[in-house]
């Protein structure tokens, strides 16, 4: 086969009709447009965040099932023996509080009162949530520090 | 319409006939996938508590590996026996070749998956013989086969093709793999049918995009 | 004719960006990123198309332009680097929540946004190559991928380093991170594919196909992972930003940093393009030598 | 040669500037009665914590500095490394082109004789 020919012209015994080519391209364009349109449509819808709230965990989370809980640090609830890594604290959704136990590094923003904290782990059934990971959702604002 | 689908069916039938006679692809890939499942079992050692997390992932990782092997074989066979040139001399446009190859690869993968599924649900004690899983299986496999066929035609011509195909194939199927694992987990849970529908639509859109794109681009991979 | 069409397309792109910048400004007062993007696109899109056309038709002028562009870009980029650094370390206020580590922002964000440019460039130039078979398009997509690897690697590295003090982990399978990681893997696959291709011509064709499919895929990867969850902050700049999300001085520093990294991108891309030309010339000369034998 | 020296000086300046800036008095922030506010002394919101927690947290500002330096060091090293690699490779190729051109010319001459 000669090099440099486009594949369509390769060796065409019964040459594909121009109308057939155009039909194929039209179908392809339609399929792509519909599929991408679907993605674009869902992109606007998927602004939801898939975390459970503290209330959800307390109300229904079955024991031992892995969930992500989102909440804020309850004021004055953080306890940790100096020099150790095991931390106990409570996450709150404003009305209820969930006791969380976590062993590991705690990120800086954890103690920021505005931070949304996400604990990944399982409910132990005895009223405490054993977290295997702690994340802090980034604040969506960057503001200068007040120097006064 | 007829002049498009008849050659497509002919090419797909040629592959199926060859496979029916030799049973080369399906048996080897099936055994491979079963071995992979066993290895996963011992690597993860799921307990009744963790099985719900582990099972969908293990299932789809095994299917992904099996899929990349099926895809590899479909074009390697052509290349080894020199019939690729014959195929290219067919007086049909290149997208016809693509659809023929897509259908045969898709069917091989489905057969392998259908054979593994009961074994898997016994070994992992997961109720996977659920009709809702059928849709997940078909759409995801179509997504796998769509990009797999395209990359198989590319990698078969490169040096060290056994490495090249997985390198190209795995990153490409990440979205549909995510959707498949999520949908399978929902099927196992029996919860939230609405989310299942969303993931199915996602896999469908993925398959539609890449079947179309690959059909458009396939000709460029087969020029000499 | 072809060059004219390419340049026109480039300018249409620039015009569209200008419109969106005006829209963004009118809406939020913080159209920083869109202006920056306008700058980059104006820098790259239409001259890029010109370069491809020139490289084939008037090699002499192409060479002259490349030399001039590199000579101009290098000192400007150097000065901008110094300016950025002095702003980041001497001028911008410290963030109230994140403290010192927020200063990583001025490197990480421009790097991340610049690494979204190569997928565009690669898909466009891959289509251009498959359509016209002009070596220039192929050189452009190869160079864009290599520079893309550099930018993506740095985005991943800086993001990871920033994540450690702020999120408490080095890595999360967050949509943004996952997308960049997959993108990075696909870029590496692209480079490997070229290395393992049986002939340069086949390598160019195969990688053009991969370039198109991969760029589309990176968008879908993002879609897939976003449905799981995200840990990234909401938009602080651009049309989707809330007013007052970004301190004014921080915005200015970000803009300057962005311009710096855009210039760096342009400079490195040009260097890589002219290297590609030398590589092609070596191949041609070797073929001639074979003939003369 | 002079160009090369200037380039290296520029690289050094880029790498050194943040280190100097970090410990230099901060020129743009207002002076407070306690002295000039430099980067290291940004107000500490962790003071709102229970006292046993505040301990160890107040050095956090400084603790994050290595991350910041790591970021810009890695970034500049990567860019300069890549630019250096490109220019070296280009020099090699230019030499090769020259040699090949001469070789081709020589061969042509031989065969025409």
C-alpha cells in the first residue's frame, strides 16, 4: 500500500459513497455531543459532597462499617497526653456530638474553628468512632492575617 | 446500513469461529483470571466484615487484567499469522474492521467474566449473581473493549508490546473502573438504586465516547 | 492559506478568552486567572500555529524567530522569577489560616493551571498532525507532552508537600490529585510509546491517536473522581469565585507568579521545539549518509 | 563565558533570595510595639486551644518553613535541570549535525570522482 494515503483511500474496491461518509461523521458527532453533554450536565449537578453528618452516624451507622463523617471540632473537647499520639476529641454538627478516637498526625488546620474536619473510620458501637484518617477540608478563603 | 454491518459481522464471526475451534483465548484468560482471584484472596484474606469492601475491587481488578490479556491476544494472533495484512487489504473502510474487532473482543471478555462470576461469588461468598450486575458488566466491558481494541492495534506494532498495552490501557480505563467498582458495591449493598443508575449512565457515556472516537481514529493505527 | 487559517483560529481563541475575562471581571472583580490565561494563550496559540506553518514553508524565518524569541524570553523570565520570589517572600501578607505554608500557593496554583495547557495543545496538534501530516504539529505535541511531564511532576510534588502540613497527609485520592496523576501516567505512556515505536512515522501517528484519546480521558477521569469526593478548596479566582475569597495583594502576587510560569512554559516549550528540529535534522542526515554509502 | 557566569549568578540569587527574605526584617509590614513583624512571627491562632495543646503548637509556623523551601527548591532545580539538559543535548546534536554534514559532503565528493 502506498504510504501517505489516508486510510479511507487505501484500496477502495467499492468506494465508500461520500454520502455514507458524511452520515458516519454525523452519527459520530451526534454521539459525542450527547455523551459530552451528559457529562457537562452532571458536572453542574455533582456539587453535592458525599460525606455523612454526625447526626447520621449517631442515628443509623451500623457497627464496623467504613464511613466518612464531616463536622467541626467541638470547643474544648480535644485531649491528648503530651508526648503521645493518641487523641480523643468530639466532632459536632451543631446539635449533636460524636466522640472520635484517632492515633496519628494531626494537621495544622485541625484546630482552626472554621475548619471542616472529616474523619474516616468506623463506629465502634460503644459511642466512640475509631478514625483511621483525619482530613481537614481546605478553607475556601485566603485572607491576610490581622496584624495588630 | 447493510453494507456496513454485514462485513462487521463477517469479521467478528471469523474471530469467533477461530476461537470456537482453538478455544485459545477464552481458556487461557479464564485460567489466568481464576489464578488472579485466588492470589487476591490470599493477599487480602477478607473477613465477613471486610468482604463488602474488598469484593467489588478484587472482581474488577481481575476483570481488568483479564480484559487486557484478551485485547492483547486479539491482535497478536492476527500479527503472528500474518493475517493483519490480509485484514487491511479487505475492501472495507477501517471503522468496519474496528467494529468487527470490538464485537469479538467484547464477546470474549463477556464469556470470561460470565465464567468467573459464579466461581467468584462462591469463593468470596458474595451474592454476585444479581441481574442488576448484568448491566454493569455489559457497559463496563464495552468501555474496556472500546479503548482496548484501539490500543491493541497500536501496541501490537511496537516493541515490547506486552508492556505497552497495559501501560496505555490501565490509565485509560480508570474512570470506567471507578464506576464499575462503585456500581458493584451498590449492587452488593442493595442500597441507593438512584446512584446505581447514575454510575451506569456514566459507564454508558464513557463507552459511547470511546467507541466513537476509536472508530474515527482506528484507521490511523493501521497504515503501512 | 493554511497559516492564515491557523492564525485566525488562534485569534478567535484569544478573542473568546478576552470576552470571558471581561465577563469574569464584571461579575466578581477578580478575573485574575482569566487574564493570565489570556496572556498564555496569546503567547502560545497563534504564534504556535504560525511556527508550525513557518517551520515547513520558510525554515529560515522560523529559525530567526525562534532565536529571537528565546533571546527575548530568557531575560524577561529571569526578571519575572526574581520579581515573583520577592513578592512571595517580602510583600504578600501571611495567610490567617494556613500561615507560612500558604505561600506554596503561588507556585503550586500556576504550575497546576499551566499543566492543564499541554492536554489542549496535544489534542489540537495531534488532530493537526493526523489531518495535515505536517511534522511541525508532531513536534509541537511531543514538546508539549515533555513540558507537560515537567509541569505535572512539579504540580504533584508541590501539591504533595503542601498537603502534608495542611491536610496532614502526603497524598489523597482526591479528584484533582487523581486526575493529575493519571494525566502524568498517560504522558509517560506517550513518551514510552514513541520510544518503542518501530519507526518515527509510526510513533508520530500512534502518539497522535493516544494524544487525542488521552486528553479526552483526563476530563472524564476528573468527572469520575469528583463523584466520590473532593478535598480541594472552592474556586478563589475566576468566574466561579466568591467576592473577597482572595486577599487583594495575594491576587496580584498570584497574577505575577502566573505570568512567570507562563513565560517559563513558553521558553521551555520553544527550547524543546528547536531541539526537536535538530533531532529531525540528524535523522535526515543519517539517511543521506546511508544513501551516499 | 560571561553569559554563563551571569546565568549561574541568577540561579544562585533565585535560590538564596527566599532564605534571606525569611530572616530579614519585613519591609512592608507595620512595626508593632514588640518590634518588626517578620514572617516567623505570624499570630498564632492555636493560642485559642486548651493549654496542654498550645504547647508544641506555637512553633508550628517555623515547622512549616521547610515545606515552603522544599517547594521552591524543587521547582527551580527541576526547571534549571531541564533547561540545562535541553541545552546540553542541543549542543551535542549541533556537533553531530556538523560532523554528519561534513561526512555527507566528503562521501558525495568521493562518489562523484
